[in-house]
C-alpha cells in the first residue's frame, strides 16, 4: 500500500489488477518507499509491456493460464472426442499442365501479396549461436537465408508486375517478426547488407514480447531468480505473429493498398523459394482458383518426422472446444501419434504403402486471404489458441520442475474460424521434400534411418538435389548422385547447382533458359548469378560460375573444380556454420565468366 505513492495512476491500476488476480507475492518483499524506487518503476514498466502485448491484457493471460493448467493437471486432451482422418487437398505435380497454369495464376497475383517471416526463435536445437537468417543457405555461394528470401521476393515482384503489366510497380512488403533474442542481429544483418537490394521501407520489423512464466497450477507469476523486481519471461511461440500484425495496423493499410494475400513462412526453409516454385506461385495459384481463405502448404511426411501432420478432425457430437464439427488442422507431431492410438489405430503414426505417413507434413507456410483474415482478427484481436506444457515434479502434478508459460503456434489460426471458412491445403511433390535447418549434428545423426535429418548438412544437400532435378526435368543430362556421410548423416550428393532467383523463378523460366543438349557431371558445380544466362550446349565437368549478364553457355568446360572436404563438427578450427554441416568446399579450379 505505502509503495503506491511512488507509482503513476496507470501503474496503480496495473497493481490493483495483479492483486485481484492473486499475485500479491510480486510485491510482498518490497522495502519501504524510498528504497529501490527506480527498480519498482522498472518493474511496472515491464508489467505494462506484458499487459499491452497480450490480447486482453495480463489478467486474460493469468485466467487462460489457470484454465489450461487445470486441464493439464487432469490430463485433458485438447483433441478429446475428435477422430482423425486423412484430409484431401490439392496435390501439385511439378511441371504438369495444371501446375504451369497454377504457377502463372500465382505469379500474376503475387504483386498483391505481403510476406511475413517469423524469425523470433533462436534455434537452440541447431547449436548455432547467431540468428538462423544469417546462416548460409548453401556454401557454394555462401548466400544467407535472409539474402535468399529478399532476392526471391524481389524477383517475384518483378515477374508479377511484368506479367500483369502493372504500371505502378507494386512493392511486396516483407514483415519480419523478431524477438529480444533476434531483433538487433536481424537489423544489423539487413543494414550491413543494404537490405540485400530491397528498399529499407519495404521491410517492417515487428518484435514479439515474451510472456510471463508461471510457478504453479494457480498461475502464480514467477519472479526472475536473479532479479526480484522482474517477472521471469519466456517466448510465447510463433502464434504471436497474428496479434502483432493486428495491433500494428498493417493489415488495414495493406487492404487499402490493394493487397489480397498474406504469406507466412519460417526462417530456414531453403527450398521455399529457391527451387520449390510450387511453394509460392503455384500454391498462391491454388488459393486464387479455389478461393481458399486459408491454404497450408504441406509435403509428404515420414511417420514420426518432427513436423506437424495436416489432419481432418471430426467431432462425434458437434460440440467441441474447437467449436466446429470438423476441421482440417495441423496436429503437432508429438500429439498425432497418441491421438491415432487413442482412436483405434493401434500402431499410431506409421508409413503407408507410399513410404510416407498418410498425414501430409505441415511446413508452416500459410497463405491467408487478407479480407477474411482482417474480419477474423477484428473478433479475436489476433489471440490464438494456446497450450501449456509444464514439466511436473511427480505424478501428483502439483509442482513444476521449473517455471512454465503459455505457448501458441501460428498454424492454429484456423481453430477459431467458423465452419463456413474455406480452409484447404496444397501438397507438393515427394522429390522436393522439406529441408529446414533445425537439428545439431549429434541429434541429426540419431534420426531413424530413412527419416529426414533437418540439419545444416541435409538442408544444403536438398538445395543441390532439387536444383539438379529441376534442370533434369527441363532436359539437362544430370549425373546420378553419390552417397556420402557428413557428421554421421548419410546423404545424396548431387552436382552443386545453384542459381539466383533473378535467373528463374518458375519452371517455365527454367525451360526457357535451358536447351536439352546440356550435361553436368556429378563432381560439378554450376553457379548462375544473372538473369540472361542460357544453358545452350554446355557439357560441364568441373566448376563454372556465370556472372555475366548475357551469355550462352556452350561447349565443353572441364577443370579440377570445387571439392567437398569432410570436416568434423567437433573441430573448432572451423567456423560454426561450417562445422554444423560437416564439410567445406575447397575451391581448386573454376571458370568464371565476369564480363558484362
Ligand atoms: N519462432 C518465432 N517465435 C517464437 C518461436 C519460434 O518467431 O517464439 C519462429 C522461428 O524463428 C522459426 C519458426 O517460428 O522461424 C518455427 O520455429 P521452430 O523451428 O522452433 O518450430 P518447430 O520445429 O517447433 O515447429 C514448426 C511447426 C510444426 C512444423 C515445423 C516445420 O510448429 O508444425 O510445421 O515447424 O518445420
């Protein structure tokens, strides 16, 4: 009470709210007024931040926490009463007539889209200290994920405006959601590289706040063990992106500017724009032609692979916490297997005759139609269905091993939609796969044989594989891959083919620039850095880097090339970004075409 005198009227309101919510322990230890007054003000500044960054404020957070903790204590399953089944969605077959049609529809529409990259996670699992956006997507060119994403969006913008004969040269906005862990290094990466060619005004950073930690089932807010004037906080998850977009006012601004689609993606999916053209233009084409309000991109998924499964959930009586009788939604990988076992599938999540789980894998690339998205957020303020995952001390479930917090995921957005919402998904070809960079070498090496490693090694090899297969589909003779083991992971090594998004964004672009009379040997490296490079009668056995603006690559090119050298991930003489992939490229000899 006495301490109230040092607080502003707003802070007094917050103090009253905390008392009402049973949080008086937060102040009980406070000394007399005059002692630590500055720290007390800092404490309330933090409370104000926690209050304003959560839809409904801190009191809603505490009430939601109490409810979810009570459910967790009694072991309530959020999917109780739901029966899972395999949903049907649009399957894309790379390069067929339907695919080309969708791709074109998507490219045209792309200039009316905004991209949102969630990049607030530090990626502790990867064992890399920096931000993941700064990691090389592949080490042949060393281009980082951020550069790749920005250049791809710029190339898409250019193609889209050209195809639609857009005189206004629309700019595709790029929003990046950061967190306290990633905000400053993300700005530094962008600024020190001149935003990789994008206008700085085209990039918008929204920082997510962490949420308060909880000490017990009564949702007692946890104090920071090192600072008794601070509430302990932890990340709330990528679901925050919806509330941040809502509160930023960007959605209405975009609507006025004629934007129709919002595309969400994650920090390390190298295949997303690089090669899996299906992922962006063709899936956008699916949204356009099918009129999907929500379109999730999916890939064939190995049973138990650490990506969520797209599942149709049907409720037996129509009354459910998810408020809908049936819905197509992501079921997280750790929940899918138990859900299947509990509903009569004795073996749980297993591969079917295709060699994959019948439940397609969610890659968390979502395409939302802007207008219905705004309507929904006007109702929910961006609040997303949450969950809590406390680690209990014992089976009485009365105490936690360490503090916990509520979490949310961006792909849970459809859970609050009405049954009339058009929610669909698009599955890509098997050969493209999905290659995020999430696991450190030791964990990746433990992944069951045949399942994807999700490591820096597999992420880089996937790029070469996909690029090689695309050239092959366009008619180039590409040598078969060899198998090699890096950091204990057996991978296919294809020719190291990379290109800048300016060179080709769609399969039609590739076909236009490739003549069938070309060949590339397995030990080769081919880097295409410019838009007017034509693969004419090239026969490559070595390394060729085409930087030239306009060149026809013809005839035989042979040299000692670039060689992959094994690196042990424990060998600290190499930088971390090399060690996590288990190889480095020894540049022995190459032909480089540089003249303009
Ligand atoms: N992220 C944030 N804020 C957070 C947590 C994460 O922005 O508080 C970002 C990360 O930077 C990353 C993305 O969200 O870009 C995804 O984070 P993780 O890689 O840690 O996600 P998970 O592997 O736990 O799982 C997610 C989905 C799964 C599946 C999988 C595919 O939840 O359903 O789609 O990605 O890679």
